[in-house]
């Protein structure tokens, strides 16, 4: 494998940067939830806002997946485990730390990230439909869509018999770094098998996203909305393949190498940008437009005149 020197200080700095990005994403998600519930409560006394409130369940599920994906990413960071996790609980053994890495893989690549990507696709697709699908069955559809990749990740990450025929880099989900005789750190890795399974999901998702994108663009004539749709599409179409690419490249180094830390940060940022842009375009901006449209009439907006139309991405 390619050789890069081990630089613990730089590795800790990269971990700290990742924690900072995660904290920022969690704050943005909390802000999005506040917007969602603000529209939810205001729509009870305003008929115009009830039209805008129809997608509140899907937007909440979208933000929910993003928040828990961000929290799951903390499990793989040695700096977080040493500084914030171990002081609260007895120090974990090497097998227990290894299990944390496995849990991170299964939840992040098998459930929360696929969940928020499928919900993003659903919000984009439903934006041009005349009626809003039933919340229960739509959420159930999102969860069912994540089930195949989730079960594959669980099987190949947690069951040793499934790994016998593959070289180590295909199933290496953790690595022990020996700092000295008294202290060891378990570092999380991205097995090539997990990358392959996620890339298959990514290929199906990208194809579905492109089809939905062209359908939405063909219906939207508002220039501002078209700019938002193109920004969302550009972020997703670039970010998701980059994440898969960086995950594949990560197998060339052991997790104690600085190059691995850099690649791990880049793959995190690629999907981090998808989450940030998705929340801004599919949650915050539409709700802000809805509230502005509902309050624009200064008292008349909550009576009987004809309301503006929401397309799921904003008001037109």
C-alpha cells in the first residue's frame, strides 16, 4: 500500500474539524426542526398555510435521518471517543471499540444515509404532484427501501463466516493502532465490500434522482426555483460519487495513516454538503417562503382568499 507517515497531531486536527462540521450540521438540523414545527403550529389557525404544511412529516423524517447520520459519524472518531465518550463510561476494550466501528458502518452506510437520500428523492419527486401521498405508507416505503442494503451490511460486517473467502481489505472495518504498551486505539475503516454494496445503492439512487430531476425541471417555470433544483442536483450528483470514490481509495491505506484521515474527511464532506444543501433547499427555504406567503396579506392571509401554490420547493 502507499506509504505516508503517521502524524497523530494532524489526525487529531482532522478529527476535530470533523466534529466541528458535525456540530454545525446538528445546529442546522435543530433550526430546520424549529421551522417545521413553527409552520405546523401556525397552520392550525391559517387555512392558507395548511396547503404548505402537507409535507411536514416527510421533511421531519428527512432531518431526522440527517441528524442521526451525523451522530453516527461521531462513533468512528478516536478523538471523540477518547475525550467525550470514555470520561462518561469505563474505557472500552478493543473488541468493544471494534463493535462501535461496525455499528457505525451498519447505521451510517446501511440505514441513516440511504434513508435521508431516499427521503430527499421523495421530497423532490412529490414536489410536482398534485396530491400528497399518505404519510404512513410513504415513510414505510422509505424504510423498506433501506432494508436490502441494511441487511447486507449487517450480514457482511457482523458475521465472520461471510468473510472467509475475501482478502482482509474487503472486510476490514477496524484497525488497532499501538501508541505504546499501555494505550491502544481502535480506528474505524471502510471495508471494500461495504463500499461495493453502497455503490450499487448509489447507482440506483442516482438514476432515480436524474429521472426525477428532469421531471421536476420540466414542470417548473419559476427561475428562482429552477436555480434551487439545479443546485440540489449538482450537489447530489457530484457529492455521492465522490463519497463512493473516496471510500474505495481509503482501502489503500491503513487507518493509522494521515492519508486515510484526509480521505475520510473528504468523503465525509462530500455527503455533508448534500445534507446541508438538502436541508436548505427542501426544508428551510420552502417553509420560509410559505410563512412569508401566509403572512403577506396582513390579516387576510388566514381568511378565505385564494392561497399561493406550493410545489414542495417553495411558493410559485
